[in-house]
């Protein structure tokens, strides 16, 4: 899969989308493939589900958002995420809380 992702990049694909609910292995695989060239691609990932499982309902609380971004950065072997999206169209958290989540960056 890493070879496939890198071949896609060689052919001009630069946008890679993943999500916590796709599983840790997905972000880890994408991270391994993109680690050598993070400034040449766009990485998007999503949050919003309890325990990374869409069947368990929603959790877009600021604390959950912080946990998700910290974990995603590690798995993606990245210093940043270009696009960080709330996956579900509805959420248990007020939009003000979601938008106001403070994510610590180094």
C-alpha cells in the first residue's frame, strides 16, 4: 500500500484523506507513505465519533478533539494536518465548543 500511495503521488495525486474511524492502521499507513514528503501533499483527517467508532455515536467535545489530533499527528508522522474536519453532520457538542477547541501546537 505504501508503494501504491507513492506511485499515486508520482502521478500527481496530492490530496490524501483519512479519518479516525477508518482505524489506526489507515492513518499509520498513510503516515508511513507520506512521511518523507509532507510539504508536497495535503493531508486531511476527520474526527467526531466516540472511541473512533461511528456505531457508538458522536463525541466532538474539545477534550476529544485534542486527543484525536494528538493521536493523528503521531500516526501520520506529521507536524501538521492540512484539513481537520468534523466527520458527522450532527454532533453532541455545540458548534461553539467544537470551533473553540484549543489544540496545542508545538
